[in-house]
């Protein structure tokens, strides 16, 4: 009921009196259609359109569940991105700077944005991870001892992301990652993995972007998980369960 009211621009009333015309919703067309074996009512031409329905169809239940999870994640990130941009406009920040697409995250984004505004999006396809790895490697050169080794290991872990993306797509990761590293060493921090052509491409031009806060959360959670594992002093193994003879 609430979703229908939001879609039609109507108000839910709890009386049987004649409603005020301003509380009535509007749609251009209402029809009953068949989707598979189910009958549904479709409202189209709604003026406000604050709610909508997305219909997913597939050949298997597993494929539909996977598509639903992917769509839910994409919509959640998109809504968060819109809310962040809306909040910056209301607070009077310069959103033109925050909308700039950066290859690096955190420290690198501060260098790219002199105003101090955080970017809303970063380049995907492993571009952000390789840019961060380059920045982390620069930091490792300024440290000494075991700290430098730990920082280098973190950079190596970041470089594994584009490798995993390529291997999942059945592509030659060694060749493409080496070309990616050369591009990033030249300062081309928007270059990433193009799964369509199986080569290196500019992610900003292709529109392959990820939300900045989502990327930052992924890196932070992964680092916290690795820190917890490193702090494990010992592993207690349970004795194998005895199997009864046949």
C-alpha cells in the first residue's frame, strides 16, 4: 500500500468520507499483464514515480538469486552515492571537485582535490588498487626495517585485485597486469582492466566507476581481517572424529 501511494503520489487515508482530490494519486495507464504464469497490475505514466518495480527473470532459481543480490548491491551503492552528493550540495561544498574521478584513494584523493573534498567515485577495473599500491610503495621507501617490509606486503596485496579480476574472466593476468603497472608508473592512474576486449583501457572513459566510500570500506575491512589473522598466536586443532566400522 505504501509503495503504491508513493508511486501514484497519493495519500493513505483511514476514513470512508469522500477524499480530497489533492490526496488522490494519478497514473496515465493501469493494465493487467502476464509475467510468466502470474497476473500482475502495472501502473504506468505516474507523475511522481517515487517507487518502481524491477522484474527479474531467469532460467534457474540460483541465477535469479544471484541477479537479485547483484542488483540489490548496485542499487544500495547508487542510493548512497546520490545521498552523499545531495548532502554536499545542501552543506554548500564544491561538488564539482568531489565529482572528479580519481584513480587513487584517501591520500591520493587529497592531492588531486586541493579543496579537500572527498571524491564520490573512483575508477574500477583494478585501477584504484594499482594506484594505491604505487602510493604505498612510495611510502615503503621512506621507512626502515620490518615496517618497510610490512608496507611492501600491503602493496603486493593490493596488486592482487586486478590479477583476480583477470583470472575470473579467464584472461592472461601476467601480461595484462604488467602492462597496467607500466601505465600507472607513467602516471596514468585511470587505466584498468577492460574485460570486454581483454586488455588495458581507461576506466574513466569507459565509465567503469566505483563508489569511493564503498572502496574505502572494502580496503579497511580487508586490512582489519588480515590484522586479526596475524595476531593469532596458535591454532588449536580438534581431534578427528572417530568413524565407526562398517
